[in-house]
């Protein structure tokens, strides 16, 4: 069974760079205010998701 991770963006921390959305649009989207948010509560575990989370400049993911 594939491991799944819970993914969330803290809206109080996100500064709307759009980096996560540009890097992995399958997992992230912008909300009405332009903030990043996860498209689903959980995603299949992957290096890509981990890299995106680590590359958020304000550690909002
Ligand atoms: S990379 Fe971080 S700061 Fe930029 S939109 Fe995504 S969650 Fe927000």
C-alpha cells in the first residue's frame, strides 16, 4: 500500500509566492486570495512533495 502524507499550507504564514503551485500544480493551487493551498488533504508520499515543502521560503507547507 502506498504511504500517504497529510499536506497543508498555513495561511497565516504563506506569503503568496506561488512557488508551490508553479512547481507542483497537481498538488497545490492558489486560493481566492492568491495563497497556496493543498488540493487534497493527503497525497501519495514522494520526494517531489517533500522538496516543495522544503523549498517554501517561509516554511508554510
Ligand atoms: S511556496 Fe510557500 S509562500 Fe509560496 S505560495 Fe506556496 S505555501 Fe505560500
